[in-house]
C-alpha cells in the first residue's frame, strides 16, 4: 500500500514531464497511456518497484493521477494539507502539524520506571493553543503538547525537557542532546519558530545588517493574510514580535555551539520575565527575555578567555613563507588592528564597566545615586525635582537647549570625538608626558548666559546616556577576525597594547597563541613610544620582537613627514618582509594592510542594530556575527586556494 501511495504522489508531481513526450496533437486532458523511460526509471528507484510493477501501477491509477481527483488534490503539497485542516479540522485539528516531544517514553536513567525496566508510554499530555511561524506558509495555528513522566516528574517538551536540579532544587530547562538542531524551537509559551526560518533571520543579520524589527516587518508583509485561528480558541496573538526573533537567534546560536563541542544546553526554567506594551493594541506582551542570559554570559566568557574558534587561523594570504636556497626557513605572520564605533548604553561614570539594570538607565546600580547629581561637567550639586540639572540658571538653560535640540527639525548628533589630533601635536603631547585621550563620551555642548548674566559661556553636559566608545578588532590580512574587545571610554593606546598582549600572550600556560611578527596599527608611532618606555614590564618584553608599522594608507595620508620618530620606527617601507618584488621588479605589499578599514565598513553597520542591546546580548550578538563571518570567510579562502588551517604547536 505504501508503494502505491508513493507512486500516486510522485506521478502527480511529474505530470508535465509525462505530457512532454507526447505529440502536439495530444490533448492535455486525456490521460496518457505510457510514461517516459526516465520517469519510469525514477519510479522504480523511489517506489522500490521493477519495470512490470511500474507499468501495472500506471495502468491502475493513471486516471486518478491525471484527472485532478479532488481528494488527491487535498494532499498534493503542504499548502493544500494546511488548507484542508484549516477548513475542516476546527479547534481540535487546526493544522496537519502539531508539536510533540521527540520521545514516547521517559529517557531519564534515574527514573524509577526506567530503573525497573518498565517500558511505560508517557501519558497525560497537556495541550496548548500555539502559533508556529513557518518559512513557507507564514504563521499557522497548531497544538503544542508537553507530557510529564509519572515516575520522575520530568516534563518533556518539543525541544527540551524540564528537570529539577538536585543541588539547588531549581527547575532547569535542558535541551535534548542531538547532532542536529531541532526543526522547531519554542520562543514563548504559545509561540514557536521553524529552525530554517530562524536561520534565515540570522543570515539576514549577518549579510544585510537586518534588525529584529525589520525581520518582523518583512515577515508580516510577506504573510499578512495567511493566519487562520479557530474561532473557539482563546489565543488571538498571531503577530510576530522582535523579541521572538532574538529568542530564536539565541537558541539556535547556543545550540549550535553546544552541538559543536558535544555538550548540553541547560538554562533556568523559571526566571524574571520582562513585559512591554504593544503600541498597536496597547496590550501587555510577556517576553522570555532572560532565560538565556546565563548561557550567553558563559559563552561570552569562554570566547573572552579562549578566543574565537579562528584565533589560531593561518592561510597563504596572512602568512608569508620566506625561502632560502629553495627551502622554507621562516614564516611571517601579520595582523592589523583598528577601532570601529558600534556602541551600547553603559554607565555614565567614566571608565565604569558595570552592567546596567536596564538599557534605559543612565547609571549602573553601584552608581545609581548619580542620577540625583547635576549632569553638567564639573558640577556636583543636587538636581532639581524632575530635572537633570541643578538650580543654577545656566545649567537649567543648557538642559532646556538639550531637549529643544532633541525635538527640533534637526537630529541631535552624539559626538564621538574619535578624530585624533594631528600626529605631530599628539607626539608633542606624548613627549611632554601628557596623557592622551583619543576620544570621550557623547557630550552636549551649549552656549548659555552665565549665572551673573554678564557673558555667554560654553557648558558641556551629559544629559543623555553614555555609550561604549568603540569595538577594537584584530584582523588577519586575509579578513579573518581574530579578536574583539569593547573599549568603554576611549581608544587609549595603553588599552590597545593590553588588548594585543591579552590576545597573543602565552604566559598563562593554559593556551597556545602564535604571536604576530607584525602588528599593524594606524597610530603605532604613539603606541610604540608607550610600549618601549615601560620599565621592566612584561608588555615591553612581549613587544620587543614585534614590528610596529603604520598601515600604508595612514602613513601616506595622515602622518606628518616631519615626524622623525614615526619615519624611523613605523614606516612600513622599513620592514622588508612586508614587501616583495613583482615580475617587473617593482616593490609590492605582500599583506593587505587596509583590511581593518575594509572590515570596519561591514562591522560598523551594526551600530543601528545594537544601539539598545544590553551588555550580555550585545557581546553575544557581535561574537556570533564574527563567528559566522569567519565561517563564511574560511569557506571563501578554501575555494580560492589559500588553504586555511591552524597553527600547530609542540
């Protein structure tokens, strides 16, 4: 019977191929007597039949296949099935798809039933009205089920089970161990997302910088009229929310990581939940925003300590092999570093790295008392009720201008002062022993009357939220991103030096790193002064055998010809291994020293996507974008013959 059913369904999809072998005077509505040889061969393999069986089956069912049997049309594809269930299934069978646990028996090895070898089927399923967001059909109404084992009280859901931690007594959501991702993931109690749809959203974020809000807009516009919810259901919310897009992003990303290392993802089942108001309906939306904070933070810490998976990457594009007498004698490895503004809300106290309780808060919990202090720089007076300024009229006037600017026709610009001073002035300040700050927080500047009313003066104030200063990237010349670090206050050279040291230093004995022969940075002339003026410092020892050239573009266009130190120590032309002779005898650059600027063009466009993310998800999201970028880059390097691999250590 199964062979006949399969035969009918296959033939239904091959009707146009069968029709093509017949002459032009054959009427399409007339059932053909024969089928083509290639179609016959396919049916033999797909239905496990011999040639005689295929011919006999065609004779028996050809009219059913050809004459558009209305019953057969109901099952010809997934859309037809969905239509039939929506029309006739009522509230009990709204869809041919339903969401069940993947097992019919308890799989807990410590369950009393399992210990006693009782193969009892799980009973007592609890059903929920749910919405499944699909890639092909849009949102569809489904029923979702979870079942509790009577022996151990473990609750089995579609993509995870809930078990009580014997040490803490807390319920944990444990995702099933598997070699592949589940086909569907649960993002809220009543909402599920197809994995392939979630993957499409992740790829949209990678390749086109699409925010979760825009993913929702695209999805809703594509499937705006497709949802049919049974009238008897209490569930009416079939609208996709941005939070659900990000929940699916978190689940897929975390599961992919745990599958790759052979571990199990488990997260708290009962957590503090966040709410927001739906602007369209004024209804209260319950968000599962915090289930995965713990797991994301663990993954962030793992990447911070162990590095990105490609931290020890090497290929023919970023490593140069030097030959002597026809034999390789030395390998030259170069990296490029630069900062790019992305930014997230952070504590308003300079150099504080604490997390905010909410991205809407201007200060972290430790410094939250600062909300009662005037925001004008240099003022420590208490604020007036309902204001961010003190009773000083000039400070109040500055605040008024700040809000006027925010509501005027022009857009208030947050001034990230990342543009460096001219190199000769920067070097002069360094030589004079002054601390260089290459950037500061977003400040509002206003010309106001002084409190005495005699003159106008400029006030600087931080009425808005402070944001992190930049993301610093270390990139191989092939485009592989090796490391990332968030600089909270500035792109200070001491922080850049520490970032490089922490990334490539091997002194902890727990990891192996290949220290680069060249560290290419646009302000290496100042960085090298900082490093080599250290006294008995591990930093100085670390950098002593690393060349510190300025990248070619900045050396030609941004650095003064009168800067003798830069010309002597950081001129890229000085480092012979960065150059090679082409077939015409001309000097050419072996490494792409502008790769950081090129990568920043891609990475910087996440600024709008990330601007309201909290610290944990911000790091997690950017780490995932880098991981996906590197996976794609590795495939490209392999296709282009650059043989990507990893450094081998003794």
